[in-house]
């Protein structure tokens, strides 16, 4: 199934800060336009939104389960800078990574995005 191949490849390579539609296309054997169509019509999400969702999901898990620094988590999750990580995290979650870590749900594995 093409959706499962897309999800599996992205999840396995989410730490790659240069993960792109071109890399995904080559890995799953679909053209970029096919992937775009699958994502927009069947998954109802754009490629950047999908990648950010997986990255933030992984970051939430690391914030809850480790004491790694926020900068380390940002880079491990494929963000090119802590500043961008903080912005995307706040946009999706509604609070900064440090606020999230300090909050009660910051220590619970429930409420994962995907």
C-alpha cells in the first residue's frame, strides 16, 4: 500500500533534516506528483505538515521520556535549528517544548498526535 510505504519511510528517516519529497519519491517508487496527490487527497495533509507532525510527535515522546536537552531533541527530530523547532512545536502543540515538558501531560505517554 502506497500510504504505508510513505508513512514507514518518513518515520524511519525523520531525523534527516534534509528529508524531502524527492528522497521520499526515490525511496517509495512513486513520482512527486503521485505522492502529492496521495497526501492531499487521501491523507488530507501536505508533505511539510506531515513531516512536522511526525517530528513533533517524536519530540513529545523524547520530552516525556528523557532528560535530553531541547536542543538535542530538536536536532534528533530533524529540525535544522532549535529556533525553528520551538516555533513549529508552539504552532502545533500550543506551548513551548520547555512548557510542555514541565506540564502534567509532559510526563504522560497519552495524547500523541498521530
